[in-house]
């Protein structure tokens, strides 16, 4: 987008310059005339430690940086140019502002300096050792990885692998109630990371919660592709992932229809699979749940800023070609996601690990975040082109998958969709737009949770934290709404209208969803004594082998 024309109205530039100079002048006056203002707490976590207030020079530098950063962001926002170029410009300005914060430099960080003095320089030595270790592993350590082991203290809900193919293992969980709902629940997690984000610890496991409510629960565990799997395509993921799992679950449960749930890109894969099955004359889903989904990619958020024809063509020519494909390494995915929240996922650890010489924390969520996955090049490039670049999934018949034309409007299952209000990966209005695209659904319900992509989703009922918004809406009114087309979604104003009518409720959305799901779960029956069946006997205990494979 380097050829985009840019323009900054002179009046607006003068206005921004004057405001910037006034803020700087006021800061200089405070330094000499009102020192109590300089030493007051700063409303920014990077400068929250008392050491910043105890050192007037450090406090001044921190406040000056915030003024500079705000001015640069305002300047980038004021430039008139092509929308994607402007988004890129704002992204890079934000990256610059975060990277140049004085907290990231030992010379300006009084907290790190104080620790160096208190430890007699040992923190600096340990920080150097931490830095060298991270250089050797090729990434910043965010967690003490030795504190966790998959199957030992994360991903511990009891069950067994009852089916596997090259692409997935299918886990069935052991019932925790005497009677279970007759219609099972199949969960399709993202393939860009490990499924156990839904099963970290017993107290925050969505999968365990589902089992405890009396559901017969199955979950897809995606294989972590290695070099020999670099030829796998989007069709392979759909056919050997959700479609294969749906068939096996129906056979084991002896159910004509099942309830299905997809999370993030798992929802994209699941919806594609259901559209393929609809084209084949099959409707296996009694209900569909989508958590933070993207189906309409008209407004995909920051992840879409850098995806253009040149980028996609480059990926297709390197790892997405027909000559054998290749892999997108898991570390590349991790770096991309970290760049969306650099203060939390990059600079926070630069300060903690290197400047202060501390070990990274032992935190299950961060352990999962560091346990990356690779993606096959052909699958990844198909996804980039047909979603982020061309937004083809919402255009009936525009793309084919597994030999069938994809039309999401042919999915008839009642649908519950969840978005997270502060989600930086799937903006909540895009999640709302996803459910609007399912024009054939018999019923559609949308819930909006507080917090972000992970914390908003993994919000246990037992914790009674945060809140969620819900608004009743008739299916008839929903069906009249148009489907998005092209790069500008028609659903964004509708999302704002939905939020204006929604009611905030305390606690977790899980309970609201479970009440909805119960309507489609069928009568209760005695819980099965054994997992699997004669055709699909247990292969190995959960969590299975695939989830333990490491990324390149």
C-alpha cells in the first residue's frame, strides 16, 4: 500500500501541534513549580511501581513519553488516506510507542535499577543469562514451562481417545453424572493452538463444566503438523476434522443429530463442514454454538491489517504451492499474536526477565500460549485468501470445499454465538456478524462477554466474575437482515443496535448457554459405563499423543 495518497489537513495539524506543545509546556512547569504533580501516581501499569514516583526525573521521562505517544497516535489518526494503509500506520505508530517506553531501558527504569542495587548486581547477571537462553530458543519466555505437563496438571479431564486419523484424535470424556443428556456435544477447538485452552485446570475447564452438566462430551484434538504434513489443505482439515468427528460421534452415541461447538477458527472450520454436509443432503447438527467466531471477514480487526494480495501471493509461492507445500512455524503465529498486545506479551517480559532478572511466572494460560502449533502451508494460504483477503465464505457458492459449493445459508441448526467485548483477535462486532451470516438458522442468539478473546471465553460460573450482555431477538427479524458483501460489512450498525438493546447480567455466560443448549440435548439416559463402542474402542487415555507434539 506504499502508493496510497495521504493528506493531513493543515488546520488539523496546527491544532494537534498546539495541543502537544501545551502539554509539554505544562509538564515542564510542573517539574519546577509543582513537584507534587510529577510525583503523583501515573495511571499506567508500566510506571505504577513507587520507584517511578520517588524519582522525579524518571517520572518526568515517563510522563513525557506518554505525551509523545499520545501525540503520535493522534497524528496518525488524523491522516486522511486509504483505510488499510491508515490502519497499518496506526499499528506501527503504536508499536513504536510501546517499544520506546522508558520502562524498557535499564538507564531509565528506576525499578530495575533499584533491584540491581538490592541484589548487588545479581539481577543484571541473571537477566543476561535469561536473555542468552531466550536467544538460543528463539523466543521470549513468558512462563516457567517446567511447572506444567500436559496430562499431569493441565488437560486432566478424564477420558479416552476413541478415534484417530492423520489429522485429528477424537477424545470422549468419562461422564461425571449418573445420567447424561442423550444427544452428545462435539467441540471443535482452534487448530492454530492446542485444545486444552478449554481444559486447563478443573476449576476453569469449559470441557469439564460441560461434562458436569450431564453432557456426553467429545473434543477434537488437532495434530501438530510436522514437515511431512506440509501438503495438507483446508479440505483435509474440514473432511478429516469436523466431518469425520461428526460421523464417529453419531455412531458412538447412536444419534441422528448432535450438538456441535466451534471456537475461533474451529468455528470457521465447523461452519464450513456443516455447509459441505448440507450440500450433500445431510443436517447432522441439532444445534450450533460458535465462540468468538469469524465467518464474515469484512472487519477482521488488526490481524487483517497486513494481509493483502502481495502478502498472500508470497505465502502461496513459498509454503502454499502445489510442489509439496511447507509449514508455517508455530513461532511465527505466536509472534504475530504477541505483536497485537506488545506491552502484555513482549515488553512486560523484557522488563521482568532481562532488566529485573526474574524468572517468568508459572501460569497455566501462559504455558498453553507458549505451546504453539504449526500450520500446513496450503491450508494456511487457502484460509488467508478466502477469508481475510477476499471474504469468500459469506458469498454463497463463491468457493468449493471437499467437492461442494459452500453456502453458509444452508445451515439450518439453531445457533448460539458468543463474542468478547475487548477481543483483539476477533472484534466482537465481527463475531456478531458471523451469526448474522447464517441466514438459514432456525434461531439465532448472541451473547457478549466482558474481557478478551481468552479471558472472556474461559469465565467459569463458579468464579462469578465479570459479566455478559444478552438481548432477546426474534428469529423472524434476524432472518430479514442482509448478508455482508465485499469488504464493508452491513452488520456493524446492527451490532451497535443490538448492544443498545442488550441487558448486562453479572457472572459467566456459561450458564446462559447451558440453559439454551439443554433445549437441544434430548432426554436423559443412564451414563455409559464404557467409552467408545465395538467399532471405535479406546485407543489411549486422554489427552492423547497428538496434543503433546511440539511445534517447530
